[in-house]
C-alpha cells in the first residue's frame, strides 16, 4: 500500500471522527432546548383560531416568550406541549404583556410546567453557527390525526449562521432595536420560536424573513435571509414586564455544557480522543496489512480479494516506453466519498483473459465497495494484445472519457478516464 493511500485514509477517519463528535454534541443541545419550546394557538372570544406560532419558556414562573403578532387580539392562548409519551398536552395561557413596537409578548401558564431557557446577554458573532426551533405551518402538510397527533408537537429544527447584526424596526413607528440576520431557515409558524447558539442559550426570537418579490413579471426569489429580535431586546422587554429571566453574558466558548466541557474545550477534547482512536486504528491497520500480505486479502479497499495483486508506489512515474511482458496497467482514482482507490490489472498479463469489476466479491474479482457501483458493474478483458471494456448492465452506467459504454466492447487505453457510478478512475501503466 502506498503512503499516500494510508495517509489519506487516516486523515479521513480523523475528520469523520471529529465531525461526528461535534454533530453529536449539537444534537444533544437541540434536544435539550426542544423541551422548552411550545406551539401556540391564539383564540378569539368565540374560541376560533386567529394566530399560530411558537414560543419558549423563559422562567420558572410559567412565562413564555413569543411575538406580538402571534397573539395579537387573543382572548386566550392554547399552549401545546409534548408529554413524556410524545403525545400533545394542551394548557390554557393568557397574554400578560405585549408590545407592537418591538413585536414581542409574554404568555403565562402554570408555573413549573416547562423548563426555562437561559438568555444570552451578549450579541452573537458574525458567522457563528446557530439553530432555530419552532412549528412552521408548512411542515404540517403530512400530519394526520389533527391536533391530537404526536406530530402536532414535533418541532422542526434548522441550523445556519449569523449573517450580520443590524439596527432596525419590525414596524414603521417602532424604535430602532437590535436585529439578527441569520440563515437558519424559518417560515410562517416559526414566529416566536428561539434562535440559539451551540451552548443552548437563546440569542434571539425569530420574527420574520425576507420575502420574494415580483418585478417586471419575474420572481426575485430570496433565500437564506431570516430575522430575529436580539436577546438583548428580549431582556429589555422582560424588564418592562417585570419578569426576571435567567441570563448569561459570557461567550459561548467560555461556558460549559452539561458534560462540563465548553464548546472550544470540547473540540480540543475531541482532538485528544481522536489521537487515541487513531493510535488504535493504526495498530489495527498494521495487523490487517500483515494478514493481507500473508493471505492476499483486499476487499473493501478496492483491491481484488480473489487474485494476487502487485503493488508499486503511487508516485512512481509510469514507464510509457517499455514493452516488456511484465508491464501492467492499474486503475487509480477516488470513490464517491473522495477516498483513494487503486486497482491492479496485473493478472491480465499473467494469463487471465477477463476480470469483472463490481461491488460484490461474490460476482466480481476486482471489488469496489461503493454504493454507486453495481454488484457486477463492468468487464475488462484482453484480446489481440489490447484491453477492452464493456458494461454489464449496471444501474448507474459506465463512462470512458465521459462517453457512455454499453455492452458493446470499447477499447481501453492508458490515460483513459473510467467512471463507474460516482467512482472515477484513470488507467495508468507501471512496471513490476
């Protein structure tokens, strides 16, 4: 095996390990915040719905934050929360404070019903990763069973980043407030839901998004521009309503998660864990290589598990002038995940007349363990001193130099590019 191959494989494993660790931590944060997010239905005096939106608990006294336009004109508010069995539970709420100027409101339910969220006392940084939770109405298209369905209280999670922070107003007559522009997708029904950081702190209240426009009979579609009232606006509103919120003014990287590790410290810990995992992985690699040399096994690394392969350094210049019988061809490239692939065709110079390439080691001598490759994808065979290729009726097709190869034999030459599904290989020459 080449140093390039093993180096690339180790790098890929390290990247995947770190990425999975970060994603797992973010998922944990989202699930923790979700328990504090509710669905709101504003009702008039005749119990008819006049508004739908989202909200979240901000203290232990039963106060929920949301947008003014969600509960405007409501005689009562129906609060839908998720029970431990996943089914919805409905609680009566009432609006105790509301402001059209900052488009924020507080609804109160029984104390201790929902765990409160911590409010960030500092503005987020540009390009910081953020998350949104809420109940967009468009997501109900597949819901069955009405308001009693568990899907009615299954929130939608999205993520994005901070685009910028501006000073503006959601209403023409309102005062200028701090508004966060972000790219975490929100839609109608998300209004009043939280925008939060990796530490699970609320950094804003989702309020609206940029709307696509029609100009000269052409639609100007706007994407990735969404707005939230800053958490500092929420804190000021709570002060006016005489509601005491739990706030935290430290940077997210300085805080500790439930496991006692801050965001940046978590990444450092993941790196340390990765070194340990890589040490074990390297040891396993050496064991596998030793066994491979003894038993001549290949399999999922893109090397035949049924024939003896010849190896050479990937960076060895091909001998284009030699005509010795010991010269042989190989296929070099990458699979659909970007991992390096090297397949020797040496057996075709050792008396073997044909080889099958595919995903199954039962149906193919040269194995490519890639989901875009068919079990028996193509055949490479030798005839009249030349190599030929024909497709075996594969699902995703075979292409040589971007031209599709059918079952009709096609000449294969040094330098040709072969594409099998999403696997791209190039024919190379080398001397044994």
